C-alpha cells in the first residue's frame, strides 16, 4: 500500500529515492528500504509506530491511517504527535521552513493531509503571486477520492472534487470530470475499471477505495481545510 500511494510523486521526482524501481516491482525488503528515503511520510510512520506500540512502521493500519486520515491515527494525541514529529523534521528542514514550530499544534494530525496543508510551505504562498501554482500543488499532492466514469486504454475519466482557492479560503468544489493518463513509466499501481472508487495522488490512481475509506479521506481533508483557513484568515 505504501508503494502504490508513494509511486506517482516518486516517479515524478518530487520525493523519495532517485530510483523508483523498488516502488514499481520491488520485493517487500526493497520497498521497506525505499520507504525510509521519503523524508515526509517516513517520519510520520515512525512516530505513529512509536505512539501506537505497533512495531512495524509499514503495518497496513499505520499506512492506511497516514494516507487517508482517521483509523488508528485518530487515537493519537495531536500535540504530543507534533512534538515528536518536529524533533525529526526540524533538523532536516533547517532554516528553510521556519514555520515548523509548536504553533502548528492546532493544525496537527498524524496524516498526509496535515503534511500537505500544514507542513509543506505551499499554503503559505496562497496570498502571493504564486497562488495559482501553490493551489495546484496542494490539489495534486492531497489524496483525492475519485470515481472512474469511463476508460479508454490509458486514459481514464474520473469524477471528483477539485480544490478551490477563492483568494481567501480553500474549499472543495462541486464534483467535476477530469481525464488522466495512467501508467507512469509504463506501469500503474492499479488497473482501474469503470465504476471503481479510487484514491488519486499526483494524477494517478493509487489504490481502490471502499465507501468507508472515501469517508475517512473526506473527513480528514475537510478538517484540515478548516484549520488551514483559520490560520490564513483568523476569525475576527
């Protein structure tokens, strides 16, 4: 599961090791080694492992909770999680990401949505000339539930809700149709079929979703948008 969700950003060169071979077709040992080169996801999984008592950071319960939100991660106290996470991320980020402080406690959650909107710097560029680029990156990097409407070879029509930035607040727009081309590097983590619900990550279907998983992703995303909006424009 980790390899499927991490595959697209790794193949695009955004995170993880330079060689994506392990995520495409590696053994469990090779995937485990590759996972430790993801300077975003791996620290989360390490801390989640320590705080839940689940010895393996790649236990599917932790991996699913990280990518989707909810699950076993919902039992972790957010501020205590943030304290541990910052001891790992802080030295790695150095002086470039000065926003990585305990002031993030109100936004903290042990999942990918927090990493995208709270830890990565892009939400802090929404009030700048780079707003369009920042909004696009936030939308592509988050995990998006999508329903497969049709497929023609590698081209798949999907129905999903895009991220919207109105100049002041982030929100999810109404359902709309988009077409993506699957099979980066000639491979795809899954083989989506018409009617399937899938998780979309950087323009690629990363895994099948159950209705319960769609709900978890939606809840964690909406929660993160609410706390991010409050940081960007606090209520008077």
